[in-house]
């Protein structure tokens, strides 16, 4: 992400209160290259309806903490899969999010 921010924007990355990244300095000219980088990194969803639902925040220390009860990684992957495949979940409100810690 940092590389994409440097090459396609002005290199500034902000973090929102909802754990979203804000990349600054992108333009209509650099947007296709930025989207290609996201696709290469498997960070793009199938469409905007799925992207809108993928508000998942998981503890960044989950796989580092030796005292963690369990690994959240498989739960995040299962939740992402369900959000992508279950059309009924598209009815969730836009600001709905999941927090795993």
C-alpha cells in the first residue's frame, strides 16, 4: 500500500476512526494504475456492493501475541467469504462493521 501511495499519489496515508486508509494525491490519471496495484495485491472486491460490506477490523496483534486464545485469521477469511457469497447480507446498512479481537 505504501508503494502504491508513493507511485500513484503523494505518498501520504491517513487512518480514519473506522480503520480505513485514506491515500492522498490520487488523480484520474493515476487511478487505473492504483487499481491495478490493488488487484495484484488481491485487495479489490468483486464489486462495490461487496466492498461496502467488507468493514472488518481485526486485531493487528492477533498472530503476534503468544497469549492469544486463538488465531483470528481463519474467522476473518470465513467472514469475508460469507460477505462475498451471501446475497442476503447485502441488506446490511452501509455503516455496519465487524470487529474481531
